[in-house]
C-alpha cells in the first residue's frame, strides 16, 4: 500500500507540470505520479510538432490567449534553466488563395490584440525569408520557438524527483474507489491511497473520470496526425516554420512545415479519425472503442457535421499524391519523391454531447479530484501555467476536506 496526499494519473507534460507545481507551491505535500507507459510523455507530449506557440490564434482576452502568451515565455525559460534545447525561430503564416487573405488579416488583428509581434509582410520579404514558399499573402510572427517536448518531460520528471515526489511508470490505473477521506487506486500491482487525485490521462481522461465515479461532460475521440519529412537533400527548401491559414470551423492548424532542432523538416500533421486510442497506424483497431463510438449519439452527430472533411483527410492519408498536392500549395517545388513517412501522433479530441469538437480546455472539479478532460493546443506551450492552475485546484480540495 502506497500513501500520498496527491496522486497524478498521467505522465504527459500536463500531468508532470501539475505534480511539479504542487510540490513547488506546497512543499512537504507528498505527490505520486502514475504513468501507464514505460516512459514520460509517451503519447501526445512526445508526438507533436514541438512548436512553442505565440498566442496568435485565440480570441483576444480568452484564457487560451493569455495562457499561450505567458506560457510560451515560461516554457522558454524552463528550457534554458534545465538545459533543454530551444530555439526562437519565428514563423510565417501564408495564404495560398485570395479567399484566405481576409482570414489572414483577421489573424494579424487577433494576434496584435493578444500582444503577439505579428505583421503582414510583402512578397519581396517573403521571398527573402522563404524563397521556395509560394503565397498570395503572408504574415510573420516573431515569438514562435521550437524545442523537444520529450526532453521537457524528462526534465520535469527529474525536477519532481528532486523536489521529493515519487514517479512510477508501467502503472496503468485499473480501478478507483472513493472512501471517506480520499481515494484508493489500483495501478498495476500496486494499491495507492491518496487524499486527492488529478486526472491528466489524456487519451484516457474520460475513461479515468468514469472509473472515479463521475460522468464527464465530454468524451474523447482519437484523431491520428500523420507526419512526413523532407529528404535530407531537400531540407534547404524550408528555413523556418511555415503554417497555412487555419480553417476557423475546425480546431486543427492544418498541415505545416517545421524544421526541427536536428535539421529534419517535418510536414504535417493531417487529422484522421483513429480506430484506437493508441491508433498510430491504420491497422491499430480497438473493436470495443469503435462499438462504443458507433452507439454514441454524439459520435454520430460528429460524423454528420464533419463527414466531408473526414473523407478528405482519409483520402490524403491513403493516397500520398493527395497529401503532397496539399503541401505543394505552399511549397511548389516538392514532389512525392521528396517526402518520407515520419511517424504519427494521436490527439485526444474532446467531443460534446451534440457532436461538436471542443476547442477549449475542459477542467472539471469533483470532491477530492480534478479532471483535465481536454487540453488542446497550446497545452504543451502553456503546460507550466496549466499545471499551476490545476495544482491550485487540487490543493483547494485538500484544504476543503
């Protein structure tokens, strides 16, 4: 039997940031982090674009805008202090069709209102910055940076251990029972008693919430994001991150070009519905999850609302020429021979009861528990601030006992 004041379920970047924040805010609090996999940040935190976002996309004054803007600087400081590689790159957002120009201008206005250093640039300046990129209009964002969030997770785990926290990998939570003064969890071969729990289980956050006895306001539908990479001899085509103008009807940023710290240029991700919570490949199928989704009215509403988009994403996933054609809108010199498959990530996309994609944080409190049920982008960027917010909530639960 293991005893702790706070148990954090999930060793991704938000769970680790929360455990770190609890220990820094309330020294002497005993904290245990449980991670089902054998390493930290094994899923979303370790399979993303590794971009530290600026706060360009979010409604002025919104929680996400403030978290991204302040969280980006906090993350860059954390990386510098913990010897995690980070590079301020800036980025370009490009309109490839005249119809996208008004949306680009709206992004510039929105970013400016959020305190982001963003401006429209001329075609001459675009050609100087990215001579191989084609666009009818473009904007430059100064604050964007690139890091390695897997290394960030490892640094957070090391700091948690230094602060006196306990960390366990290979410990999937299988059962949660409430008791008068806390909760009892079964995780692998261990039984854990805790005064309060934090659910940061990402792809499994709705399942963990139900294990704890609550009905979550959203359910998780996994979306696979597939990446390609430019062949080494073609990496010179891209100097810095280049993003399309996003579709405002969808919570995805679209396929973008991102040079990594090691020189690799990632292309992607798309957004394909996955057939398993860990559905990194087409052949990864969880029949039970699919059955649950098919029976869920919200999932049917999701399919009715976004079926055209879904067909397009499935086609781009199955047919490389279609994927490459979408890339050529920004980078016309690229050919199918220039791109190589480069893995995938799975996004935990929250869907509400009406079948709408939820594009905001969903953090729910319950007696002796805090559930992070949706942590979309900029969650990695703002993870240190999100962790502070969740830590404050769970410490309130301890005081309220």
